C-alpha cells in the first residue's frame, strides 16, 4: 500500500518545478478519486534539489513510497554537475518512481534514459516517464508559452494513467535502453561549434546594488556573496541569476553563447511534442 508521494526537482529557473508540482498534485488527486478509502491520506512532500545544501543529504525510500523525480535537460542530458548528486542522494527499495524531464523545445536527447538508468541502479522501479516541453531559459522565443494549457491537459491525462498503475499494485519497471547518447554539441548560427563552456554572466555595476539575490539563487553556489559581480565558481549556464535579478544587471555577452541563442531562435521555434512513456497494458 502506497503511503507517501515525494516530489524531487532540480529547477534553477522554475520551469521544471512548475511542471512537476502540477503532475504530483494531479497524481494525488487521481489516486484518491480512483482508489479506495485507504488511499485518502496520501500526502505530498517536496525536495528542492536546486539548493546545494539539500544535495548533500541522503534520501531513502521504501516500497510504500512513490518518488517523482524531475530535471531539466541540458545539451540533451541531465545536467552533468547534478547527475552524480542524484546518484549519491537517492536510495530506493523497490520504490515506484516516475521520471520527468523538461526540455526547451529542441530535444530531450538521452536525458530520460539517463535518469531512468540512474534511478533503476539505485533501487527504484520506473513506473512511467515523460519529457515535457518548457520555455527555453536562453530565449523567450524558443518554447514560447510552454508549458501551455494543452500541455497541462496532456500531463493530467498522463497522471491519471500513472494513478491506475499505482492503484493496481503492479510492480512495473519500464524496459531500459542503456545506450545514452553523448552530450549535444551546441552550434552557432553558422552551424559551427559554439564554445562557451567558460562563459559566465557579466554584471552591469551601474545597475547592481549587491543585494545578494543572485548569489542565493545560484544552484551551484558560484557567485561571490560579498561581491555579486564576481562568479569565481563554475557556471552551468542555467540563467537563474539572469532571471532573478530585480534590476536586470546580469547578462551573457560571450559571442559564441549569443550566436548559439540566435541559432536556437532560427531553428527551434516550431512547437515540439511532449513524450509520455507508460507500460503497454497500463491504460487498458
């Protein structure tokens, strides 16, 4: 009998959090509506894996739990600085797990396969998986308006199908292709490789009041708290500091990065589809 649902998300700019919260809420609602009275007390707990201090913790789950785990897609994979921390933090015992990935209207690549493999190796049964389109953090034009009301309607239908699996009590573990594609190589507008690995946000000192919001938001703790114009640590290009700054003081000026954004806007504004993966007999 399932007693608890836990939602974990890594979501620097909030898109993945928004999608995963919606799914988890719908899942609980459907389980309660479709199940028996013994399931009425199922609650939801959250793990904000975006916070560096949270990623240092260990999380263990039993066969009476459901874990919903969600990540954005970076270059067609789980963010490379975060994937090892997923491996360290989560430990299951035949625990049902739903994997969600949010991608910025280009491609989800091997991210779903990678996350499914990570969680299966750590003792989780992959009950279902989905890749949801979300607005790209690099550009408002790529994946504009996503997730949309239509996306959320599809997500609601997916959650209903997942709830049927949970209520049935079946032990489902989706088959897994262990071949994970390599990271996508970003391209510039002229289709040559865009090399911006070392690029970091630039701060307009005339706008920055050193409030510290960006430093507190950075998911890898790389911004200097005492001088927010400095980023001595690594930058994963998540754009969290750009979007959270109340004065618009931060931006990226790297030429290759800007050319890559232009390439995305030239080639990836046509809406992509969400992908939902369920056991073949789960909706019968």
